[in-house]
C-alpha cells in the first residue's frame, strides 16, 4: 500500500474503495462519518477511504472575516485532515479528470512536477464529489492584475497584512495622491463574504488608526459595490436594509445597482461614472463550481453543477454522489417545484450526514434516504458587537444578532479542539487590546536572505540592489498579497502557518 503522501496511487482496492474528491466541509464530514461506520473494515483491510484534496486542511470559511480582523488565529480556522481522518488515505493533489464509466480519477500531486512521472490514476468503487467552488470572476480590465480574493485563509491573512501596510504607506508618503489611494478600500460583492470582510476590516482599521500620528479614522475611505439593489439577501429585505444603514452610519459608501467596469492602473471605475484611485480592490462577487466538474462524464446543469437526486446521488448514474456547492440538489421543502437547495454551509453540513449514510446503504444494498431540510435562517456579522440575523422568522440586529452569529458558528466549527481554541481566543480578545501588527513579509520569506546573498530583492522602501538584475518572479512591491494574476503560487504543503498567498 502506498503512503498517504500522494506521491503514488493507493494499491488495488482491498474490498470497497470510496474516493472522496474535496476536503472541504462536505468532503471532510462525509469521510469522517464513513470512517466511524467502517472502522473495523478499514482497519481489517476490507475497505478503504481515499480523500483527494489540494490542501491538507479544511477551512471553516465563515470565520475568515474574523481571522482577517485578528480576532481568531489563522491556524484555528482550519482543521488538519490527517489528524481528523486518521484511518483514511489523504492524497494532497487535485483531480484533473474523472472517468466514471471506468471508475478512475486522474490526479496530480505535489510530486507530479518533481519526479516527472506524471499524474496518477486512482480507481474506486464509490465516488463522492465535493470539490466545492472557486471565485467567479468577470472579464473586468485590470482585475487579474490588481484584484484580491477572499476565499482562503491565506487570502484573509494576506488582506489583513495588506490593509495595515497601506496605512503604513499612507503615514510615510509625502505624495497626497498615493496617500489617498492607500487609504481607499473597494470591496465588490454584497453577499456574506464581501459585507462581513469589509465590516470586520473597517472595524480593525478604525481601531488601528489611533496608533498613527497622522491618520484619523475618517481619513479611511471604504466602498462597497453591489450589482443588485440589496445586500445580504439571505437575511431578508428588512435586515438587509438595516445592514445598509449600519454601514453607512460608519461612513462606509454602499453603492447598490452598481458594477465595477475597470480597475486598470489601480483606478476603480464604476458603472455610475465614479472613479476611485485605490491600492486595494477585494473581489467577492460570487462563486462558480470547481473546474474538475467539467472534466467528468457526469451530467451537469446549466450552471455547471452536478445534477443530483434528493438522495444526493448523481442523476442517471450509479455509485456517484455529490453535495455542497458542486451539487444541484432538489429542495423537497420548497413550495414550488424545481427549486434547488442553496449552496451554503447550512445545507452542506446536513447533506454530508445524509450522503455518508446513503453511501453506506449503497454498499450494504439497503434503501436510500432523501435529503430534506427547511431553511432555518441566516446570521451575519457587521463587525465587533454588531450583526443582523433572520432565524426561524425572528429578526435580530445589533449585539443580540452578533452574539447569535458567534454562538451558531462556534457550534458548527469542526472538532472540540477547535471550538475550545476559538472560544479561548474570543475570551482573550475581550480582555486585551487588538493586535495591529502586519506580517506582510511572510509573503516573501526569502527576500531578506536573497538581499544578504546579493540578490535583486529589496526591503520595502529600500534602494534596489544593482549588483544583479532584479528578479522577475516577484510582483512589484504593492504592500499586499499578490492578486489572482500573480503566477507565483505558494507551495500547497505549507498550510495556513506558512507564508500567505493568493488561493486562486
């Protein structure tokens, strides 16, 4: 049997092999439940669970805004898969193609480019597709060069470092245009990710400004751009309206029915004609299914998601299952027919349980269960001690909604270990002052050594080294994380405690 490093494919199936593609919420919880139910067969060699995932950890994405604001340590936002799934085979890599007719998946691993042996093929008996989603971008000029995503823990911490470094630039520059651009922060997308990230970072930056002798909180300009006529549609129109009033009351410029037309030359041009020179443009305008779905022989709907039955089986084929962002699952609780469950964490958590039970039932030849869950509601944070909620028909705002937001997500973050660590950090954060340190240098950890060794890299603001031609593999020093167009991607094996980079 091969090691679980992903360098070589697992050996012949010992009895039944379940392949789980994706290590997110659905992938991890499905594998965890299968691991518990099949423990004896796994240890006896009669079954095997293989999890293919690009990261060695599962990220609890609802906590990314708080990680960006410094309320939670980044390593506590993630769950190490090797520890939680001790009886599974973890393959760190990405599925490139899936031929379900032949029951094989073609996977590239971290070693693929090193050993020159190419991708590996993993055979399986049962397939669970839970690759999640990726950022949905549009052909906006300049977006690839200057945009910053907010979907991974690396991006969240990189954005925190970036915001504080922009304040450092604004404090030190003698050019008013550079200062204005450094203190202008544009967020595109009025869903959970955009609103919560902006609110938490604005809270953090406003607090941080008190430690600068020449920057006041009112000098910072925050702009939220939303193409539709409302924000946070999940919490209802009334609470969405309250959220807008709350943000505008904090001097945040909320622009509805507005699109980003261009961000070339670091100038955000909006559809209403406004132009904002800015060094920070955060793109959170939706997601799309993972690209691997298009490289399968399985049926997809018009949005590129897998067509699924209420039993979470892929429609029209046997031994293939899906849930979460990648799956179009019929909503049996909806009044109108043809409606699908929303691709959110609330459904993903519950779908994972039903999916695992149905995989076990399929293996044992037992009847399958239908997934049925009425939407309970939504909660959203608007910064420290502020939030909105619409749960079971009740509307909450302010501190009670914020407290419900924290309580709900604390109950949902996986493992008791992470629950205890997050609770401890929240407690300490209430007793001590915020951290205002930027560790942007983590994004280029070798820069100092290369400078000492005569390389072409420089410290921020320092003179260039003219002894050698400047390196071309490093993006210009913008004081923040590389954008989606940066070809320099960090080693996937570093995890959240390694140098932050763009998650792509």
